[in-house]
């Protein structure tokens, strides 16, 4: 049985598709971070917070377990 030209073979697995998508994102990360840096330097508070959270990590929420109800 003949298949359609240019579409022969098996479809790509979801694992392959996800790996390709992640590779695409990885290649564009420097651009994304540069945009965040530029916006943070011009005063965008949310971009600045995002960068600081990524660099220093988000502050941990402390819970006082010694309180009496």
C-alpha cells in the first residue's frame, strides 16, 4: 500500500516531540533572559522579582509549629 509523499514512516513518539520542544526552548533561553534583564533594568518590577527568584531562589515560608491554639 502506498503512503502519502513526504509522510512515510511512523509518527514521532510523544517522547521525541517533547525532547524536540525542550531543545527549542533551551536554544532560546539566552534571548528570554536578556529580555527579562532589559525590562527589569527599565523598572519592570515583576521581571526583577522573577530574575531574583531564579538567581537566589524563592524565600522559604517559615511556619511556627510551637503556637498554642
